[in-house]
């Protein structure tokens, strides 16, 4: 382990590879907190980066993390300085004390803003606005999109400001100005205001009639000619045991096909269970798999010896790794709807990048979105974000054709976790 830095030195160091295909090294040296590994891997995932290998070690007070990451060849250039800033923001301060504190819950009562954009409809419109909001450091929590018969698109975005600037008048002007500049003369209206409590921007709402349990749990039969995909489910091996390398801790081992967001999905489950991670390692194997090893203690600081509890942990982690999201088509009359469902973290955060990645996949296939809706719902005691896209038919690409649906599903899945 490298020598610990003084308080005045940087917590986060990013050493960018000389060539685009080279690995970039990220080192983080900061006070520890419960769930720090999950928060770090989430930010890396949000920037579209894949983790090739990495280590995390902590004595319960101070934490050292080293990650080697690589960007996807097809994505836009990585904003390394913004990545560094986001990682610094998630590091606990060393000033109050070196003792770790529980990770604070995300307050759903935080200031939620409503951005309304009216523009001529075109392929990729939602993807462009989603990308611009991400560049401006906003998080999209909810979207409502509709298209009029005159091909006018009306878009509502419920967003929160990661910069959390107060007062926010200049911030509002910045957003409106950049969105108008992005859309050009086709933008007929752009306004941003605080969302009222009645608009329930981040509330967990009762599931409407169209949110059925088969969107989440029925993996055996497609619904109404729809497509269903579960990524890499037959390639996952998960073990919880004691290990002679660390007799005081419980060892969680996950082996599965290498993919984007894998470490985040694993550590998200560990964080939700309130486990205290002492050491974590992720390595790339020769056969295209990744192996994750996590040494941890339970919330009381003890190792887990009960075999029933160990099996429950295995089941929880397997669900998080095998089923990070659900993708499904549903046909209602002449309408074709694409659903993407993702679990919400216990702290209240949804999965990152979903709006951008799904709309980018549809844009690359030249498929327009007629209506879009994102909502938060409680199903079987689990909170879900449900992304609903009503797609526009194309003369040369029928959305009712199972082969074409498979093309869309595979492309969306590849973009989300490929």
C-alpha cells in the first residue's frame, strides 16, 4: 500500500493513459465510510467507464482505492477533470474526525426542479437533452415526453442539481441558455422552475395498471410477442464463505462475464445490506470473466457464520448481478412499448445513465420516441424505476417483427451493461 498523504494533498489522482486504448489509473486516499466503494464504482459507471482491475483496502478509518479503467471506443471523450471532481465530492472530509460515519440517506425532499422543453420532434432529441443535462451536472429523476400530431415534442424533466448552487437564478439561466443553443431555432419554449409538491417529482407512487409484475419477475414467457433478456445469467458463480487469508472476515466471491457496471451492481447490494468492507479486489480473467472478492463484516462488526444467512446473501448478490435491469416489449393494440425496469438503491438513488443509454441505442437504430415516461413504484416490497417508451413505427422496420424487437433489445442491453 502506498504511503498515506497529508490532509493538504489531493484525495483523488487520475493518471490518464497515453493512448485511448490504454488503461487510466485512478487512486483515492481518503477517510472511510460505509458504502464508499459503491459510491466510487457508481461514479465510474456513470462516466461510461469499465473497470479492468482494482483494489480497495481500509482499516475502518482510512481507505485506499486503486482502479484501472478504460472507456468504450464508441463513447464521447471522457471528461476526466469532472470525473476527478465527482470522486472528490464523494470522499468524506478528514477535518471532523477519522472515524467513519454512516452514509447519509438521499433526501427525496431535496430541491427538485422541473425543466420544460418544447421543440420540433426529431430522432435523438431526448438523448441530446439528457446528455446536455448530464454535462451541466444535473441528475434526471423523472421524464414525461409527448409528441403532438403536428410533430411537436413536449418534454418535462424532473431534475436535481449536483452542484446544489444557492441562489440558483444564474444556474437556471445557464441551463435554459445551453438547452436553447443545443436545439437551435426548433426550440419554441424552454422554462425551468422549482417543482411543486403536488407534482411528486421523486415520490414512490402506487403502481398504475400498466405496471404489472411480469415486467419484473416473469422471465419464462414473453408477453404478447415481446422480448425478454437477462444478461449472462448462466455464467455467474457466487460464494460466501470464510477464508484462511482473512479469518476475521466473511468472503464474498463473484465470478461472471466482464461487463460495464459489474462492480457497482455487486457493491450496491453490499451497501444496501450495510456490510462493512475491509478489502475488495476485482480482476480480469483470461476467459473474458471478472472475479470480485469482498472481505466484509456484518453491520455489528462480526463475521457471518450462519449458513442460512450466507445463502440469503448469495441470493441477494446473485439477483443484483444477474438481473441489474429488465427489458421487455409489450404490444397494446397498434402501440409498441419498450419497458426498462431497474431497482432503486436503499438510499433512494436510481441506476445511473439509463435515460441516456436507452435513448442513444434507439437513436443509433433511427427509432423515434413518441411518448416517454419514468416513474418510481413499489412492487413486492422493492422500489423500482420504470422507464416506458412508446416507439414510433417505421415503414422499413416493423416493431411487431420479433427479429426487429430482438435487434432493439440487444442494442439497448449492450448500451446499458455491455
